[in-house]
């Protein structure tokens, strides 16, 4: 069996779905089921890693995000958390300065985890779900250090990833379709081990 580990860029996938109102209902994804859409019977999915960061400026969004993480972890998904940081931006037109909040660390966290698990021989194939061009350097670093490991990419629905496709080459990427999302949903009520019930917030 070919050992596969999936690395999911949570915000890249989230914003792909968020950009289209008709896809908002697919935010309640079972990421393990989604991964299974892109492997064969000769593959063994060893782990699925979800890279994300929790918002802190909106109680409603924070609770929804934390509940989603709990629901995913109940399905065996492993979460790697980044953080948000603010930086000053100067308006080109009016000259005023304002703060912009940006998600940090995801690219670095993905790179570190891919290298760490390659070194541990935990996978034969790294399946990367993202279209973020910033991951190009990470892909090249893993390939150089571990030429026996394959890296394949699943491009989130509505994204193109032209640069990453050029790095990976033909046959090493696939496009996420709506049918993949439709068959990869969490239950509308997810039961946790402590008896807590988490409800699908997008109904």
C-alpha cells in the first residue's frame, strides 16, 4: 500500500468556498472524506492535517470555528494552529494609516510538517490541498531533500494555481469539483466523545 498523508491549507480552502454564496453550505466538510475522493484502493490514508488559525475578534466566528475543529478532530483530523497578526497599511490615495489583520504561519507550518513527516518516512505521497503560490518553495524543498517522496496537489474549487501546477508537472495535480464536496459533508449533528452535540451552522 502507498502511504498518503494529506495537508490541508484551511484558509485557502475556506476562501475558495466563501467566494461563492452557493458553496457556503460546503464549509461543513468532513476533510477525511474529501481526502478519500482523491486516493485509490492501493493508497492508505495515514493522517489528515488541517492547518488553520482561530479568529479572536468575533465571538460568533470564534465559536463556529472552534466547533468545526472539534467536529473534525472527532473524525481523526489533526489540527495545526497558526495565528493572526495585524500590521499597519498606508492608503495610497488618502495617506491615512489603518490596521490589516492577516493569518500567519500556515505556509511555514505546512512546510515544517511535510519535512518532518518525510524525514520520519511517514508517507510516500504528500497530498496538498491548496492553491497558494507561497507553498511553491516548500514543495521544492521537500522534493530536493526527499526525492523519493511524491507531492500531489488538489486545487480547491474555483481556484487555478497556475504557478504550483508548473512546479508539480502534469499528472501531479487534480481539480476539486462540486461532486467531491457533495459527498464529503459532515453529519448535521456531530457527537463528541463527551456527549456534546455540534450542529451544522450552515443549515
